[in-house]
């Protein structure tokens, strides 16, 4: 998604600063993406082959390039150019599968249903971190219930099955792909669950948990193994100006939250194991906080602060203005 307009950004930034000063949990031991070419980091995925390295990409049509960023320095250590794909439209998510492949989701649709199909690109994670052109396989994707906007692509670390979470102000859906993607036809993704407003998501390395983030919060769900979401808990996600990405560290001890912008920060939040507090024990189908909408706070009690209400209003105004500008 594009950054906030100049009219909205200053007010939103002021509210974020106010919330941070009020005692919002702040992550530590993160890093800053230093590459000036990475202006809209819209996805993060921990490398399986290179400890401390994270794959990322720009939003929109710059998805032919994938960057490997070293978390110890924030520097780009490899730039990959994808070959064998068409012209990317709105690249929004990235994930590394158990098959040793990197999956890139060209799944964005800011007009909420203008594309009859979207794409997933897949290529082997390189054994050496050098600038290179890599051959990628392109998969055509459609949703069983019609086109929609999405920003979250997740590959289960045990089964290799691909999931997409759609993005909608009123709540989205969790979509499950076929057991194996086919490059020779259309891959139909079917709705298997309801989720909040999602800008990114990621499975834990053991495959037992799925974290979904929005602009203001994040929740972690027990993964039932058959595409169903179990009990959920709040995650103390940091407030970021354009909260677009999340991934687990390779060892599963922490989550990393990223945002768009030049020199954007990636912040680390330690994983709280279930039973350590912060969960409400409700499943998405129980009508609890984790149902439709994204107004839950990052804390454990789920209360919406005045600051979030104000920020939510600002975002709603921004989204409305953006729609009007696109339709004009």
C-alpha cells in the first residue's frame, strides 16, 4: 500500500508519537534497512539457509527484485532479479517454504476486486548470497468467491501449503491454496476462515502458530493443522508509520515487525508462549476480539485506547480520500 498522503501523515505521526510516549511496548534488538532502493518494504521472511538474513521486496510493481538484508548490519547482501515472470502489479508478501523455495505474492489489489486473477512467484533460495538473476515459476491464482485485495502470503513450514489472508476494513478471509501449486493452470484458493484486517502474516517455524498483523495491532492464533484457526492472543506489536510486514526469526523466539519508507526500522518482539499471559482464549468463530475488524489494541486486555480511536479515524479518512482520488 502507498504511504499516507501529506494531509494525513503529520496528524497520524503525532498520534503515534503520543501513544509511544504513553508507555506503549517498544521492541528492541531490531535493525534498520539501509538500502536506499528499498523504499516500500512490504514483506519479510527469515532465510532458511543464511542465519540472520531476511528477504524483502518493494511494494507495487517493483516485485521483479528481491533483496537479502543482513539483520546484523542492515545492509543488502544480495539482490535477486526474477526471470521468467510477467510484469508484477502489486507485490505484497513473501515467505520461505519447507521445499527450500522463496514464494513472492503479487496479490495486492487496492481497488478491491479489479483483478480477475493474481500471481505467486517461486524460486529456489540461493545457496550463495550474491547479486544474481534467478529463474522463477509463475502461478496464476483465483479466489473461489471472487477477486479481492490481499497483502499476506504465508507458506506453512511443515506442509508447504500456501495461504493468503485478504485485506478488508470490515475483516477479511483466510484462503487455502491447493496441496500443490500448478504452473499449468489456475490455482483456486478457497476461504477457510475469518480474519481481522490484515497487512501481513507469518507461520511460526514449528507450524503451530500463525501471526497476523494490521496497522495498529497483531494477534497470534493456534494453528489446528487443517486450515482452521484456534484460540488467539494479543501480540505487543510496535506502532509503526506504515505497518506492512511481520515474520518470525528462524529459531521462533521472536517476531520481527517492519514498515515502509526509506531507512525503515524492523523491530523485534520476543514471543510469549501460551500460558504466559496476553491471550483471551477465544477462537475467531466465537465472536471475540479477533473476529472482524482491527480495532484491538496490542495489549492483553483488548481495550481500545483513545489514541487508537483517533488514529483509526484518521486512517478511515485517508482510505476514503484515496478511493475518491482513484475513482476521479
